[in-house]
C-alpha cells in the first residue's frame, strides 16, 4: 500500500497505533487461542492426533462442513439480493427491513434453537403434521441447517449494506444508461465493486456457521456420529473429562476457519495482480 | 432500456435500476420463512400465558437485575469494541507490517471458536489462578466471576463485528478526499475527525449495534466466566435456560420476548439515526 | 429476463424461497428395523458414555446369541433435563437413561410417551445402579473437612453447580438439606444451614462438569460437592493423589433411572429388544461394568466384590424423605422456591 506523507501519520504515531492494536489483539484474541492450543497439546502431539482421528470426531467434521456448505451459499444469495433491494432503491420501511435482517443477531442462541423446536417439535405448531407425513426436521440435519441459516442470516447482508450505501448507485445507473441490462450491470459493475465486502461477509458467515454451538445444540439431539457437529462434539468430549480431545477438536475448528484466510490471501494476491495490470 | 423501470410499484421512489421486484420479493420471502415465522412462535407462546403471568416472569425482580447486567455489559463491551475495533481496522487497512495477514485472519477467530471453548479459555486466563488473573488478584482486581469478566467475554465475541464492518468502508475510502483536505491545509487530526470519521461513522455504528445485540443474547462463553450468582452475575439468557429446566416454555419465551423487543428498539433506533444522518449529509 | 412483470418477479422469488425451504426440510431416515437387524436409540445423560460403551457390545452379543438378530446403537448424551425435553419434543429415543426420575416423569406427563407408572416396570425403582453425593477435597485435606458441618466454617469455599440448571446440583442441595434437618431438627434449621452453605459458594456453574473444572483446573474452592462416580472418575482421570474423597456422615441415595419410551418403541417395533436391553443392565456382567465405571451396583454379590470402592454411608432417599421429585422440585427449585429464597434475599 503506497501512500503520500501529506496524507499519512508520522512514523512514531504509526508505530504507536500498530503497537496499541497488536497489544489489544494480543490480550483479547491471541491469549485465548494460546490457551486452547496449550490445552490441546498438553499430552503431546500423539494424543492430539488420536483425538482428531477418532471416528466420531471425523463424522462431526464431515457434518460441520456439510452444514456450512449448505447454509453459507443460501445466505450469500440472500445477502446480495437484500442489499441490492435496500441500497439501490428507496422505499418506505427500509430501516425496518434492515433492522429485521439484524434481528437474528440479537436473539440469544438458546432462543434461536428453541423457536425451531416450538415450530417443528413433536408438540410444536407444525410438529404433528410433519410426524404424520414422516418428515423429520429437528433432531436431524435439516433442523441443524435451519438453525445455522438463522444464526448466520444477517452476515453477508450486513457486510454489504454499508459498503453499497457508501458506493451509491451512480456506476450502475451509468451502465444502464449505456445500454447494459440488469445482469450485465450486476456482474460487471456491482460485483467487482463489492467483491471484498462480499468475501468478508462470506468468510464471517462461514466461520460462524461452523462454530455455532448454542442454537444447534438445542435442535441436534446429540446423536453420536450422526447429528453431532464439531462444536457439539467439543462439548461432549469436555463433559467426558477428555480435555485434550475437546481442545484438540476446538483448535482444529479454529484452524479450519483460518484455512479461509489462505483462500482469502490467495484471492487477494490474484486480484492485486489483476488490478495492478489494469492501472 | 428495460421496461420494468416504468412499471414500478408506486410506493417506492423512481429508479432506473432494474431488479427491485426480484430482490425485494426474495428478501421478503426468505426473511419471512427463516426469521419472522420462527420468531413469531416466541410471541405466540408468551401470549398464551396471560398478561399477569407474563409480567410476573418477564419483569420479576430477578429478571430486571439480569437485564440490567446483560444490556449493561453488552453496551460496555460494544463501546470497547467500537474504539479498539476502529483502531484495528485502521491499522489493518492503512499500514503494512510483518505478519499483517495473520493478524487479519485472527480477527475472525471469535466466530469460529465455539462459544463454550472461548468461555473456558477466557476463564483459564482470568480466573484468580489463571495466566493473568494471578497477577491481578494481589492488586485486588477480580475479573472472572464479576461483570468485568462478562464484559471481557463479550469484547471477545463482538470484536469481529466492528472490525469487519469498518474495514471495507475504510478500504473503499479513496485517498483523494484526504489529499484534498491536506492540500487545503488540514492537519492529520482535522482530516480524520472531519473527513474520514464522518464517512466511516455509519459502519462503526453498525458494528457497535451488532456487537451489542450479539452480546445481549450471548450464553455459551459467558456462563463459564460469569459465576452465575443470582441477582449479581446472572445474565438474562441463563434465566431462559432456568425456565426451560422447569419445562416452563411460556416463561422462557416471556423473557425472550422482553429481550428481543428491547434489542429491536435499540437496533431500529440506531438504523433510523443513521438513515436520517445520511439524508442530512445528502448522500 | 428484464422484461418480466415485476409482480410476477415477486411471486417467482417467493416461490423460489419456499422451494428452498422445502428442500431443506427433506426427509431423513429414522427407521429402526430392517430385516435381521435392529437399531435402538439410547438417550442418556453426560457421564454414562464409557458405561454404555462397555455394555452395548456385550448386550449385542447376548441378544445375537439368543435371537440371531444384530443390534446397532445410536447414543445421545447431554444434560439430563435437556435430553428429557428433546425426547418430549420428538427425539426418537427408544430408551431413556437419565439422571433423575423427575426428567422421565416429565416425558410421561408432558410428552405422553410412556405410562405414569413407568418406574414399576423394572426392579429397584427402575434404577439399575445408584450413586451418592460426596466431597472432593484437595490433597491432605488442608481445611480439615470431614462432614457437612465443616462446610460452613469461616473461610471454607464450597463449589457446587446451580440447582436451577443442573440435575446433579439438586442432589447436592437436597443432601445438604437432609443434613441440616437432621442436625437442627427442623425445616427452619435446614433452611438456615443451606443459606449459610450457599453463602460460601463463590461460583455457581451451570453444570456439574463446569463445577469440576472450576475446582480441579482453576484451583478455586476448598471442597467440591460431587456425585460419587464423578469424584472417583476425576480422581482417576485428572490426577491421582491430588485430591481426596471425603464421605460425609449422611448423604442422599441417587437413583438414576432407565425406561423404555413405549410410544417410540412401538412405532419403531423395538419394544422387545429395548426391554431386554434395560433388563440386561441388571445382570451380573452388566453390574460389574457398572461398578467399574464407579456407580454403585444393585446386585449384592457384585456390591460385595467392590465394597472397598463404595464405603457404607447413611442415606436419605428422595421418595421417603422429600415426598418424591415432583414435590421436591416444587418446594425447592421452581421459581419462588426455597433456593430462590435463600439466594436472592440478603
């Protein structure tokens, strides 16, 4: 990142700010992460690997990846559609709509699971009908997907709305007036403008989808090797005094989320090359 | 030019851009199916219990103390995050230093770590015998099992919201406005407070609001570090769990309803404030 | 694409969203019987994993030998109350093996999935093993804790989970109450005793395992009120020699019950195998596995074999001394009960 000194801070201020930010992150993020890894490796690497290779752990990893693979694209499509409608048009009730989209964040995870039980449970509003038709939603994969979609519902939209507000709609209007149709405008004008925001949104959505515990715990039924996601498996191991196993799976989960970093860095690198060539 | 733009619904302002029907319809339908219908069950259940009982459970002495604690600590954590989240976003966007990519990735960590693991890890650090707690204890500072501990857990949970809300807007903000300001003789502090800050303020408020809203409902990471003493360190979501343990679904939904309405009002207020502000700035 | 009528677009979008939800709600198999194999779902509480890991293959072999049928198990573990709610809300349990009779009572009364007299279906109140509440103290017992009376001495910190959220903590509370009543001779004295006791509790974790972590890993507190099986297990798993078990003069007999969830078993056609599975828990082989996992066996011969592990303690019981779980829950733990009174009033 190049910068002119007329629009930048002095070297001392810069270093000071960096140090302060790193100190804050050190206390609040790195230290807890270290605590997790130190617990996981307490009994050496062998115990760590055994914990991860356990068939129940592997089943949990598969399920977690499956859940994320279903729920993240759904929320991505929703996020893009919602932010297009909200930022490119003005209509009454726009703030209400934005607030309703935020709502899942403010609902306690305990309640996020409960609502699906109240809806689809055996004594829920739709439960008897579902049971009569042999459809299983809660205590099965569909319920876990629903709870995850609910929990991660606002992520992409929330990331895109401020960004697209900031960008306005001049670019798109110009494209339309030059004869592009809606899809062309979206693909060639809007998407390149919002790609970083979209990527962040998807990464956050993915991280949260994989890490969600509270809501999923209510609707999963905790059946070993079947409906246990990684966070649930962590809890179960922890409750069985298998601290090493619990923290091993937890650190794996953290590492899995950090894998997305590699993807992001690769993309950044590619795009930088592209835009570098253009300018 | 596509014909859609001429047959727009008359309740929205005119626009030459297409796709309103598709995106608005999809947004509304998906929102209704995934969020509104499920959340309606909360209201239905709590409505079934009658007003008197609702007040008895939802506004009991103990519940009020829990709301105060949950909303108070969430607001405190949101403010800490707004301040330091802005700093972290600024450093990540504007400066380059070794290991920046790693630092950037770490910011997402609180989302990925199951909340219970975060709670256990934080307790291990801040408990009186923990890595940091043991040095604070002689100074008379108690962190774990006090509201400070709850705030720390919520800072951890909420940080990515602020950083990731501010970061894209900050990255998108061109250098040209700052250059213009500098050319006009503004110093760095003036440029920041008069040019940069107003541009990122909406994103910062969004980040704060999201971190706050998430903090109010957080359960998994907080129960380990809060101590759960009734009336002192008992958070509102714990009361919901307590009701469920008594098979009192209606009682649980009563507390959930109160929490949700308060959060909704706060979020709606912040969103409206932002929109008004934006209109005044003429954006 | 762009020429479509916006209203029709709206409908299309709504239809697409609905279809997506419908796909999400796709079926998933809950079938239990299939030719010569049968599957049973055992919904249990947290610490029984190793116990059923030992018992399930043994039962499968015995059942195969008797009927020629293969049995597969689906195991679910979690907090007892939460598991009970899951069964009420539709979790396909063939058998429930929980921590408190109260939780299975709820399945009967609120879920109507088994008869109210379920506890008579099997011997010994349908509890194939028992346990009790003991004290875990630090090595050398530095605070000199020998009985309940020592817990309220000044400077002693007691660790117990929150009875509002943890089934185990309810046993702790009732054991303490029984001691207070016996020592003081009245309910008022008992209340005064538990009030003093809970004033010495620095942290109320939400579950039994959280309390164990607080005591063992964080080093907080002088004494942990724990299930005997948990205390023995944590001694074995978390560092032998670091902790000592103290048996109080009086404690409560905990009877974790088991039951066939009749309606589910009927639906799955697993009634016979589910019943045989639970009856198997009373056989000498299973009782040995139970004792090895630190639960007190019912079988007198097995009990004699393990008598060093399980010293004799004078017990009160929930049915005789507290009028059953329904009454105890209402008096002590529901909103406005004794626990709320002693922890909220100053």
